[in-house]
């Protein structure tokens, strides 16, 4: 059964005390265009460890340094300290207390994203947050509002938002080159002999909250039950190391994989701030990977939007053959994820040619863009705009999370835009 919903009021209440304490800290220093940026990485598992290595490798070229790392698992923390050649902390709040840290990169399990990001901004730090933006709808709205309130830079990390294909597609759609868009599709599928949600997350049998030295895990902090982030349960290494399989911490393939697809599609369809959904319905099930997990291995999602188009997304862990990333208009279709390919459709050839230099098929050349971390660093220095800002991150999160809840509750859900609430359709 899915866990009880975290209400927006409850989330804000549980974070208020921490925010009040953090706002009393010294404000972050003003950064000039050529100033070195000191980063901290919070969450140093597989994803965070990869980011840490990337930051170290780009330190000279991008004039940055890693000043601190944080993880609740001592073995990971020790390893990360060696990679970053920096200080380490088991408690993220010790990182935020430091006035030498300019920005944090958050790569914790999903249920911690919003609280750490909000606390970081209240402490004067800029934030790069791995996808998904948050775990729940209420958290996404609260985090979006915190960005508006603090004025800090917050980048969410779906990598394809930095792919010029979707930005060029946006220009083509705005120019009417495929006519009125009515729907779009995308997929992110995997298939392995051992499910990658298991194979990539090996359990260390020696780790635990009652162990000492390198084996120590601060389990209570990881759960976050003190702040209402997840239920308090006994030590469970399966949950700790393979959190993506369990509802209290993650939304499964929807939040882990399809967030990567929807965010860039929203850039193409609606622009850099995205669009909130009108109605969401999900289907699927756990058909193969029956190992005690909560999440489905097959997930299909339909999202209707107020601007009169529908997005269809699919993610499965049982077959890696997917559907192409494609946008459908009245005059033609547009394939994205490389040089956008525009093709006339049906009897609308003349209308298509009128918008595409007399051609029935054409491609749009791409312009290289910075990667997301580079874009984040540039934006801190006042150069350009974020590829996935808090507005787009929140709009994406609302639709994806509504899909998770639609699957859990076995019903279609509607977004009440006036009240910013999820309601049963």
C-alpha cells in the first residue's frame, strides 16, 4: 500500500524550524563572473559519486573546487573525502553552516531532495538537485516557492533538457512548422537479466546503524522520519541500498526514468517554464520482477494539458525496445533526440511546405550546449539561463507524481490549477 500523503502544510511545518535556524547563518558571499565557486556534494552514492568525480575533473577549467562532501554512510563518506580531497560530514546541516560553501549538489534519495534544497537556499547556497525535483507534489510546490522567495539558483538535473534538439523543436513549433500540436510520445525502457534496480545497487551486508567505523549508517537521518519524510522502520538494507524500488522514498520508473523524458518534451511543447497538467492517468503493473518491490516494472502514463495536447510516456524494465521521441502536429511530425526531423503528414503537404521552405521533409541543425552542471555554474555567474529551472522542474514533478498516484489509486486524477491541488477526476 502507498504511504499516507504528505500534505503541503505538514511539510512546511516540519521544515520551518530548520529554516529559521539556517536563515540566521551568515549570507553567502556575492560571486563575480570570474570568482571560484566552492561546491559541496550531499549524497555520495552511485549518482553523487559520479557527480563528485565530474566536479573534480572540471575544477580547473570551470574555476571551481569541492569544499565538502556529505553522506550518512561512513564508508561512502570516507571514499568521497578521498576523491574530493576535502572535509566530510555525516549531517548535511554541518555543510550548510559553512560560509565557504557557495553551492550544493544534492544526490540523495528522492524523499530528501526538497528539504535539503530548501534548507540550502535558506542558508544562502545555490542548488543543483538531481532529478526528480522532489518526492511529492506538495514538496515541489514548496521548493518552487522557496526559489521565488530566496532568488537563489536552482537547477534540476534531467540531462536531456540541455539537448539543443528540444530547444530547436520549441522554435519550430512556435513558428507553426508542424501545425497545431495535438500529442507527443516518449519512452525510457530497460531490460537486463538481473534488474538494474538490483544489479546497480549492491547491498553491503556489513553496513548498519549498530555498526562502528566504516560500516556505520545513520539510519534515522536517512529515513528522515523526524521531519515526516518517511515512516520510521527498523534497519532494512534492502530499502537503504535499493530505495528506488520502494514507495516511501521513490516513485519507481516514473520518477527515476520518465522525469528525464517529460521535462525536455515540455520545453519543446510549452517553453522553458513548462506547463502544469489538466488530467493524468497511469496504467501498468508488476509483471516480471516480483521480488517484493513496491514499484511496477511496466508503467504507461497519459497526460492531458490545458493547451490542448496530450503526452504519452512508457517505461518498462522488461523490454528495452521503446517508442521514438516524437511530436505530432496537424501538418507534420517532429522527431527529437538528435537533429530534429520534420516530415509532412497525410494530406497536409502543401501547408507543411509553406512553413518549411517548400520541402516535405527537413532537418534542423543543432548548436552545441553546455552540460547541465556547466550551465548551472554559468547561471550562478550571471551567464545565461538554466536549462531546467524550478518552474519547469515543478511542472514536470506535478505531472509525474500525479502519474504515480494515479497508478497507486487506480483512478484518473485532475490538477486544480486555482488551488494547486490534486483531485480525483
